[in-house]
C-alpha cells in the first residue's frame, strides 16, 4: 500500500477536512492514466475505502488507437493494483470534432465540454457527490498566464477553483492545486508505479503546451517561489471575484428575469457605475442564454454597451447580437434569447395537387387551384414548369433571379426588416434550376417570384402557392 506520510496524501487529507467532506463520502476520480491523476488515486487509496471511490477514464478518440489501447491496459493494471475498478466512458469517434464544429470552438474546448458531461452523468449514475480532478500547481500557473495575456475578466484571474459547484452536478474538487507536477511524479515513482504519457502533451500545437515547454521554465528560473506567488494571487483574485459577485447579485435585484429573457429600466442601467457595466452585460447575457454554448464576445458587449449608453427614453431600437435580441423602447430594455427556427425540407411530388403542408414553427403552406377572384398578392405559377420541386427553409447563399438581376435571399429578407434569426423560417419554393419563389409576406415582407417563371403565366395559370402562419 502507498505510504500515508507523503505530501500527496497529507495534502488531500487536509483538503477533505478543510472542506468538511465526510469520511464516508462517495468520490469519483477523473483518471487519465498520467502521473498526476495516478498520484491523486494513490493518495485517495490511503484515505478512503475502495467502495467509496469510482474511477472513470474518458476516451475522446483523439489519439492513435494503438496508443489508447496500451494506455487503457496500463490504467486497468494500476487500478487493479490499488483495489479499484476502472470504468471507461467512450465519447465515440468523431464526437469531439462534431462538437467543435457545432459550437464554433477549438478541439480542446469541445473535448472539455463533452468530457465533463460524461463524467457528471457517470457520477450521478454511481451516486458520487464529488468529482476529483488532478489539476496541480503547474496547471494553475499556465491557466493564469493564458488568461492574463488574453485580457480575461478580473474574476477569471482567480484561475482554477479548488471547489466548484453547479446545480444538478457533483461538486468539482481539486485537492492537488498547490502541488507542482514534478512533486506528483516523484511521489508516483517512489511508490513504484508506471504511468501513461499522452503523446499530445509533447506537441506544441496547443497554446498550453507552448507555455509549458517554453515560457514557464524561464519564469521558474527567474522566480523560484512562483508556485507560491501564483497561489496567493489566485486567492486574492478569488476574494475580489466574490465582492464583484455580491455587487452583481444586488444589481440583478433591479432586473426582471424570466425564462430566456431579462427586462430592466434604461435609466437604472445608465445609473450604474460605468466601470461595472461591461461586467453586468456579461452577467445578463448568462441569464438570458443560460443553456447556450455560444459565448458573447468582447466586441459584441462593446457594441451593445454603446447602444445602451447612448440611448434615451425616446429611443426605439432593435438589434440582434450574440444569439440575443435586444429591444429598447419607451425607456425599457427587453433582452431575450433569439428563437432558433428548425430547418425544413418537403419534396413536392405533385405540385399541381391542391394540398396544405405544415412545417415546424406554425408555418402552413397552401397550394390552391386558380380562381377568378384571388388575392392579387398571391403568386401564380405554372405547375408543369417545375422540375423536382421542393419547399424548404432559406439558407445562407440562396439567390433569386428578379427583374433587376440576381439578389441574395438574405439581403432581400433584410430589406424587409426581417431579423436574420428568422431567415431560416422563411419558406422557399425551389426546383433543380434554383430558387423559384420566396414567401416573406408572413413576416411583413413580400412574396417574390423568380423572373424566369413569369413568362409561362400568360400561357397557363394553374396554381397559386401561398404561405401563412397557422393560428396557434
């Protein structure tokens, strides 16, 4: 068994006591097989019974399969030696890349999101109250350096939290944050264990690795007590973050918060401290888009703040930014999440047939035979001229040939003051030659017909294609 008098188990024990974690608590360990997470597992094995600890390994499928296979064999062997069973959480091949593409983020960020989702779900299944990770003093230093030179918020400069709670999830605990990576490796070596080396850690493709290999060694050479200094600075920024959090909470008492929406007085906003407005806007964005992965960028906040700072009680303004809609009217601000309209596609096997087609979002598309007295704004089209016709939602890059030439459908809809968030909800009639018609009247615009389909109308008007919003 590992020795209990080493610095690692001592530090873990002090952490558990300081945070009032019960002796019979169920703790999960995020185990990568590397020296850091193995040191964490070794330390916990000195303090807890095997039945109290669940060990999870997440397979991201981001490295060569032979390397992953050998790594898993070693992980199983080390866990068995310590009396633990290892459960592998397989994310599936290509899932990380798909997440990165979906959310417009890097592979590292996407992997982190999916990893914690899988770990939290496994913790709930096993009844674990806490999830322990092996973040150490080197991770803390690298994180603070990256955030400092990326002009992160003051609160972000507190670095990695030793204790982190989120509703519905186990508490994230990081008991090794004060111990350098070198010390953890020496501890594992002294206990006679082998660990796995992630080949990607040696690559300078990632920013963190560049800091780790090129910048941090020079900092430690110049400042031998850098680890201690980082720990102190992290604590100080944590205290500042707590003060700012208290101010935000007080400020939000003046805001009406609903599901996916906040409302507040423009006068109240303009009466807040100018130095705190940017932070307040970030917090309000989090309230509006609590379940969204998209992040509001600095430039978006700056633009939104400029509008709010320069508005008056007489201002009427509607803007969309960062997945949100902001309406300023009569001295009130309504900030809501933009509705995500589902895309749709419906083949018209028989475009001359009288029919009604329902689409998501309450859209009803109707095809009628021509009658003598019809709404003059409805589009009349020769059904026989359509080849492989479909009705689908508008997409980026769509164009329609009008009398004045080719026009972007997106620009056409914007000219009708239809918000970009609603563009996917606008039905298009298309065939293999391209866009035949745009049905924008339901959103306050006009229905438009491609010019090449106007010539046959004099020959035979057989059908009328119209669209409207179904009454809810």
